[in-house]
C-alpha cells in the first residue's frame, strides 16, 4: 500500500509576536502497526492538557506513540488501513494484546473468542474519525456500518474494530479527546479501557 505522505504545517510567533510558519513538511513521526502490515499511524500533533498552553514549544509528537490521547489532552493522526485481503489477521488474545502494546496500550484490547473481530478494542476517549479516502467498516459489538469518503464517525468510548473489505487502501483522520466514563455507565456495563 502506498498512500501519499502527510504534510504538516505548524504555526507560531516570532520575537515580535507576529505569526509565522515554524515547520512545514512531512509529519516527523509515522509508525507501522506491525501486527497488521500496512496499517500506518501518521502522528500530526497532540496536546497534554486543557486548556492547552499556546506557545512555541517542542514538537509533542516526537515521544512514544500511544493509541489514546494524553490525559486531559488531544491527539490528531491519520491512519492508513490496507485492504483486509492484503494481510492475515492474527488471532489469540496474547498476540493482540502484544500488538496493542506496540502503541502503548495492551489494556485497550477487548478481544475474546466471542469478539466480532480479532482487534476489538476500547479507549476512554471521544474520537472523531473522518474518512479521507477509500472505504472502511466500523465493527461494533452489535452491528457494523460501512463508511465512505466524507463520512464522519463520533465514537464515544465504544468497543470497536476497523475492517477494510475493499480492494483499495483507506485513510482516516482521527481526532481523539481524552475522556472519562460516567460512573453510572461504567458501573452498569463494567466499562474499562
């Protein structure tokens, strides 16, 4: 799979307080999700608190990659999904947890023998997913929904996985916002990321 690289433009302020471009070029950090060859994360930016300090600070994407946004923060990334037919999905809880560990969150995996998909997972966040190119299927516990270019998903801490059942790569832009399960919902359904 060969999708166009992601160009990022970052703005800031000069010594006189005037707006300037501080960076322009391909995102400096991309990560292959080795458990599924062809899935690639392109880290665009993240914030580490709300409200976030507006400064000319260091690039927050240069640290370790994590699936979820930072505590009280946000994360924006593109994810490229190859067609499912281009790889063999691995099974088994241990392998899947190990795969999620490569993006900092083995505990996100909810895979079990009864799961709808081997890579079912949950994060304690609200995620906005915009289908930029291609088609993809959102798999939930009780149903699936096909998505195409221009569609937007608002995912509120739900257990899910992604399947690209087409013959073409799919690119999704995700904006992830740290969240907290409401205690009543968490207790009633035993929700944990």
